[in-house]
C-alpha cells in the first residue's frame, strides 16, 4: 500500500475535529474530565497509526480505520450533547470524559468482575459444548432420529433459558452454579442443533468412501463426520456464545454478588449512572473481544476449508 492509502484517511480528520471540539467551553453542571477524553482519543489514534504501518492487507486496515472513525464521531456527538451544550441530563448521561475517568478509578474492581463473568461463561460454554457435540454426532448420524430431534430442539431452544432461574435457585446450591446452568442451556441447544445440521449435511460420497475403507463407527463419527461438520458446529457455538453473555448479564443482575451484570445493577440501584454506563460499555467491549478471539480460533481450525 502507498503512504496515501495508509495515512490519508477520513478517520484522522475526525480525530482532529474531536480534539478541536474539546476547545469549546463546557456548559455541564458536573465535572466532565475533558483531559481523560483527549488522552483516550490520542491513545486510539496512536494505535491506528502504528497499525497503519504494520498491517499489510488493505481490507484489514480499512476496517480498523473505519472503526476508529466511528469511535471519534460517537465521542464528538456525545461530548457536544453533554459537556459542551448540555442538551442531555448530565445526571443520567455523563460526559464521555467522566465515564473514561470512572473506568480508570474502578479498573481493579471492573477487572475482578470481568474475570468472574468470563469464568462463569467459560464453565457453562465448555460444559455445554462437551455434551452437545458428541450427542449431536450420534443423534445426527441417524437420519430418522435426527429429523425428530430437530423439532424437539426447536421447541426447547424457543424457551428463554432465563426462565429456569427460579428452578435453578431451588435445586442448585449456589447462585454461581445457577448462572453456569443458564449458560449451559443457552449454549447447548444452538451447538446441538448446529452439530446435527452439520452431520445431516455431510456429503454422502464422503461417507460411502469411508465405508469402502471399512472405517469403524467411532472413527467415522470423530475422524470423518466431525471435521466435515465443524463449520456448522462453530456456527452453533457462535450463536450460543452471543446469547450466553446476554443471559449471564441478566442472571447476574437478579441475584449474583459479582460479575459485570451485578456491577451495573448495584450502581443503577443507587442512581450512579456514570458507573452504570461504564459497566454497559465494558460489557460491550468484552463481548466484542471474546467474539473476535473465537472467530480467530474458528478461522485457525477451519483454515483447510476453501
């Protein structure tokens, strides 16, 4: 790529516009912490410039720059509507600099809650995947059984797992185990359905070729059908992972004593909307980060597919 394509982008102009907006006088009745917003924007711009020098694919660079440009526009509009012109209630909608400042102040507490949420999600997700994939392989192997199981799966997957929380509280010893149970249900049905769909969609020629070679049933399932079904399995895992974070946050808001859902609920009960918005943004960033890493893992494991 040429220097023009690497560095002459609209996002850099938006960055400058964001900094110029911060020169306007503040009209908010609350502290706005403009310096934190400026430092954050400069940090994002430094990352973008460094990546512009290192990234080789133009599509990847364009995606990163577009995301940065969107962030600059969002921060500019947010800053104008709060700190600069006070169009929004500054109690309910704090300035972006104040939210960034709150994150810095609460970073240790937020990190502990992130670890708790990720640990709970990982336990439920891995347990559901470990059960759903082998079961989906065996059920999907039989066309008749797989067809019947498809309708059963649609029935149970249509029931929001969060409605099982009262039963989980009555039957399980701790609310943490209830949260894991909810994540298990949120993940199990999409992965199970994806696995069955993948098995039922395997090319019959592949199965016939394996039978000619006298491949045993376990080898047929785990060495032939499983690799051929991975794309559908990952599709189900993606769906389950996305729903899991939503349900986990909801579950933590009901009765947990830690986690990002608890963080948001606790401070919203006290009317601390700066921390509430901080928690919401952190949840969004965590979900994006986990999804990004999972997609990288998927591409890595499926790199042999066209």
